[in-house]
């Protein structure tokens, strides 16, 4: 072994206690609530010092991520998402969906799934979806005759749908991080976006089938199609409708780069919400920009120092050692994928998705590549598991958000989301073991 192991041997008996002390110190920092980027930076600096590498490497890595053109898309999409969350877009989207789909069997649950998917993709935050859209859909589901437990489970679980649909921030972040690592088959971000379409469609179809099965014997209320109501709803949402066409069409059609689409989307949303709907006042915009900047600043800071730590781990051959340790017990690719799903589900229940991406992807990617797993396929597996992790007991974040928003005990949320958990788990296993589902649209 090279790197850290050679230094450990040279340092003699004093090295192991020092390394142990450093690890314990970092764990204590994290448990005390120290910001994650500080903990990661401290680990990176210690690793650089341990391997006799100049500490300026950390600054070089921070500059390298700051010099990435694709990075511009993150703050711009975040700003657009915050503007949408502050407006009445959720009401208009729900009304529009009910007007056109309310007549269908299980029409309202399908509306809930589609609306939450779109809203989460645009805002990049599942908690915002539960608070904004769920607050409208949950009472509507109860009024239409659906059981309280079904409504709670549907709204809570669908709050994380949309992570595989552009312009989802986790999807963009994963693509940027893997491209910066520069290992494995190369791919374009647009290919990653296209790859998420079929896995997301699979999840939606399975959930819609479950909703139709639940609705088959319940006297639920349907909303007959009314041409006048559909026209009014369409007119009311006339300014929202061009946005998904602009974003999705611009990216998938190859008309704009991702950063250009983000800039256009942010400007369009600003003009629509301030000048057209006038639901966001001009004097509110600076505060919204600050709020968006805080969250995206944290993400970029974590990403920058994580790249430095990744280089330290690669120099110390940690991914290679991890692969050797796994290979000694797991020789089958299928068994490794099963282990990967178990680990990711557990991580998704205790870590927020951005921390999980920047901390775990640099460790998992080299190992996955050694088993012949394409980085795009790995991204679909990773994000699909994180999506379920949002409402995985006992500490899934969406469970607590829904419990607080709907004034329900957390144990009731556990049982309400259980059917949706198993349905999406089936979808994750299909995504995992059928790589063509993620790769067929991007392969020539």
C-alpha cells in the first residue's frame, strides 16, 4: 500500500494513535453541529499534511470548482425555485391538473403525483413541495373520499419525486462532481438528464397503478371534464406553462447549454412573478436572493472542499483498498448492487441528499466502475435510493416535515408511507438490475 500506509509505517507506533485521535476529533466536530464543509475541509487538510502534500492544494481545488461553467446553473435554478415557492404557482398547477385529469379513475392521486414531481424538480426541495403543494392536495384527497392514511402516504412520499428530472439540483450536482473526478466513461450533462426520464416514468407508473388499485372500491368523487373550467385554469396558469417547455425543451432539444437555460429560467420567473402575477413584490426579491444564496453557498462550499478530500483519498488509495475489501467478500456484481442499495437507503435516511452526494460519490464511484457499472447508471441508482430515503423510517426528513405540517404523529406517517416505500423499492431494484432502463436513451 502506498501513501498513508507508507507514512504510517515510517512514523512507527506514534502514527496510529495520531490518526485515531484525528478521526475521533472530526467525528466530535460533526456531532457538535460544526458545518459539514468545515469538517470535510479539516479532514482534507489533515490528509494533505499526513501525505506531505502542500496545503495549497485545497485552495487549488476550490478554484477548480469555481471555474466550472456548469456551476452557474445551480444558483440560477435555485433562485427560480425560491421565487416559485413564494408565489401562488402551486394553486394554479393543482387547479390546472384537476381541470384536465380530474375525470380519470384515481385522477386526483395522479394529479398529486405529477404536480409534486414537477414542483420538486423546479424548486429542488422536497420539503417545500410537501408544505406548498401537499397543503392543497391532502385536504382535496380527503374531501374526494380517499382515506386519511392514503392521502398522508401519497403526499409525503411524492414530495421527493422529481429528483431525476431536470432541473433538479441533486441531478446537476451529481453530474458536475463525477465530471470533475474525471474517471470512468465520459458523458454530457444532457445525457444524464435524458437518462432520468425512463426511471422516473417507471416510478410514476407504478405509483399510479397503486392509486388506481386503492380507488377501485372506494366511492371517490371525480371532477367531470368542463371545457369552461379547463379554459379558465389554462388561462390562469398561462405564464407557468412556458417554463417547463423552456427548460425541458431547451435542454433536451439541445438549443441551449444548461447554464443558459438556467439564466433564462431565472429571468423569466422573476419577470412573471413580479411583473405579471405581481405575487412577489420587488422589495421582496433581495431577501429571496439572500435565502437562495445561503443554501447554494453551503452546497458549493461542501462541493469544493469535498473535491480536495477526494484527491487525498485517491492518493492514499482508499477507493482501491475499499474495493479490495469488498472484493474479498463480494465477487458478484449483482451482490454488490444489492449491498449498494442497502447502504444508500440507510444513508438517505440519515443524510441530506447534497451531503450524501459530495461525501459518498467519490468513494462509491471508483468501486462501482471496477464492477463495470456506468457512471450514469450509478447516478440513477444513487438518486433513486436517496429519493426513498427522504421518507424512510425512522428519521427520513419528509416524515418529520409532513408530521409537523399536517399535525399527525410520526408513527402514523411511518405506516402511511409503508406501501409507497415498497412500491418505490421495487422500482429501485428494477432501475438497479436493468441498466438499459437508464442507458438506452443515451446510447447510439
